[in-house]
């Protein structure tokens, strides 16, 4: 097996989807059998630590927004610049 960036990313996505599947299977089992589901654990944690829950929600939102919207393109996007232009402008200031 060759380990490169593409393979690592594919493995991480597969592992994430597998973990979500297992969590959803546990949630379904807990609801059908009358056991405590995962959502009850999250509810207790949010009520116990509301500040941390807010920070996590903001970070998840920023991360999802970054990946869903992507780089700016189109008529209103800033013009692309070369690295030398940016360095020259910084040195002038």
C-alpha cells in the first residue's frame, strides 16, 4: 500500500463515515431497546458546559463553511496576484 496524501485523505473520510454509521446504528438500537441514546449524552454535556458547546458550534460552522463555499470565484472575486506583488507591497508599507 502506497501512503500518499490522496490515500490518507480517502482513508480518513472512510473512517469518518464508518464512525458515523456506527454511531447511528447505536442510536437506532438504543431507541428501539429503551436504552439511553447518544443524544441524551450530548444534551447533558451542553447543559453542563454551554460555553464550550458554543465554541464547538462556532468552529464546526467555520470549518463547514470553509469546505462548502470554497474559494471566491466569479465577477466579484479579487483579481489573482503573484507572490512577488504581495511581498513588494508589504515591503513598501
